[in-house]
């Protein structure tokens, strides 16, 4: 069996074009495909990597932390002020646009910094344009917030919590959103586990026990409130126990999640219920 050589004298792969060498990127991709990495088509891993990207931006980018804080405040106020679906959609769209723009800005800067190590005017243009996109999205969000919130917040005859007092469902939604954000923030701070798997605290346990606490508070006026609360507690306990048995979380991580979810639900309902 003969082996052909390339013009540079190095052996060419059998059956290939002797005048071409395999691209460096193609070689890296082939080696990565045999490195025991999870399948690219795995839905669970796709979500895990996507959440890891979100956690990275939240952990490293101060502007993203500010955007998320303002976004949570805007959404919670929207629920408390009993916004219409159209108004909530406008706020959610503006918030999403700002967050996506900030993430794209971070991605562009990371990609450029990984390749370019010296100053280049085109690099400056690319980074400036990406930052400008964030600014445009932010100005758009501020304008929408003004049009949506101004009348509600300046109406002296309107009670701030009228929407929540009329429908406890809003408080349940707020409780679950705050619980999920708290779990992701704690995992990002500790650097343990992923947003959907492992680490301190257990997100499933936190959500399950937050739901139990919310159900218990809402069901208090009912005739069979104790029975409803007990059933909800058993369901939450089963969720937490399944995480320990599956080896995804330790007992301490699960208990921490249960305590976190329960406390957040109680605090939110005490403040706004």
C-alpha cells in the first residue's frame, strides 16, 4: 500500500486528495466527536448548556445583573398592578430584547477576544456596534416602561395590590419565578452543579415546597384546608425524596432547597398577600 504525500512532504490521508490537507477545524471537530461528549442532539444537554450560558453571563457581567434585577422588578410590578395581557406582553418583549442584546454583546466580545490579541479598528467597530445594540434595546425598554407604568403609578385612587388581592394566582406565579431565580443565583454564586441538575440548593425541592407553602396559605379559609395542605406536602416530599434517591442531590442540598422555597413563599405572601 502506497502513501501519497502533500507538497509539503507530509503524508496525505488514504483515499483523499493528495493536494489538500485536512482543515484544522475539521480535525478538532472529529477529535471532539470521539471524546465521550454528550450527543449534540440531546434535548436535556441542549437546555443544560443554554442555562450554563445564561449563568455565565449573570455571574460575570455586571450590566446583565442590573438588567435582570430591573426586569424582575418590572414583571413583578406588572403582576401586582394587574396589567392586561397586551401590557404584560409589551413589558416581557422589551425585557427579553434587552437581555438578548446583552448576551449577544457578551458572546461577540468573547469570540473576538479569543481570536484577536492586538488592537484593530474593525474589532473596535464590532464591539462598539454590539454595545450600541444593547443601548438601543435599553432605551426602547425605558420608553415602553414609561408608557405602560406611568398612568398606573400616578393614579392616586388605585391601590397597588388590587390585582394580587383579587387573584392569589398572581402571587403563586411571582413566588415560583422568584424561587427559580433565587436557586439559579445561589448556584451561580457557589459554582456548584448546573441550573437543572445537582448543586446547592435543589431547585426541584425548592419549587415543590414553595408550591406547598403557597397552597397551604391559599387553602386556609377552606373547610378541608388541612387535608389539602397535607396532600401538597406529601407531593413536595416525594419530589425531594426522588432527587436524593436518584443521586442527583444530597440530603443537605434537598433540605436547603425545601427551606428556601418555603421561606420565600411565606415572605412573599406575608408582604403582598
